[in-house]
């Protein structure tokens, strides 16, 4: 049987869930709106998609799966302006990382921002291009979009 969370651990988890989503969501929306204003063709495509799916009624949760372009716009904003520019981890064992020894207990610093701007993976990385996330284009970047991390510590807020 697992040990239950202590009161302090439960409090820390609640604060993380309440505050973590506010800043990252707000930042993502701000950068997305900024890019939409810089690219009138993106705004037009979003308006057309929303008009097709919702007509003149309010957007509902069920509509989200029918808004692939809107999802691509958000994903591109997250790629370009991800909420976490620096992530740290502690090595749990000695490991070889590209020919460099990382000893157990060492702090490892990694930048999702730099990774998301690698021209070897994302062509013209400084350009805002939601179409890089179409199914055929995104296949080339599989495993390279790590704004939410990966593995067991992947952010629960990705979807």
C-alpha cells in the first residue's frame, strides 16, 4: 500500500495545480494573440474554422476536436514561446550523455526553448507557422516537441 500524502504535500500539490495553470495559460494566450495580430491570414483561417464549426452559437467543449487549425495555432505559439525556458533535473545514476559523463547527483539543466528553436528539427524556427503541425509535417518533428516535458514527469496540462 502507498503512503498517503502528508498535509504539507497535499497543500503543495494543490498550490502547484492552482498557480501553475494560471501563468502558463495566460502567457500562452498572450503570445498566441500577439502572433494572430501579426498574421492576418492566421486570424482569417481561425475565423473561418470557427464559423464553420460553431456558426453563430457559442463555442462548446465538444467543438474542440473539430478545430484542428486552432490547435495548431496554439501548439505553434507554445513551440515558439514555451512557458518553461529552463528545466532542471538531478541525475539518479552515472550516465553518458553524448560523450560527456554526468555523475549521479549532478544537476542537469536543459532548455526547451533552445530545443524548440533548433533549425535542424524546426525549419525557419523563428517564423510563426501553424502549418508545421499538420499531420504530414509534424511527423518530421516527432519526439522533438517537448514544451511539456516527457515521460512520467510530463505536464498534466498538455491537453
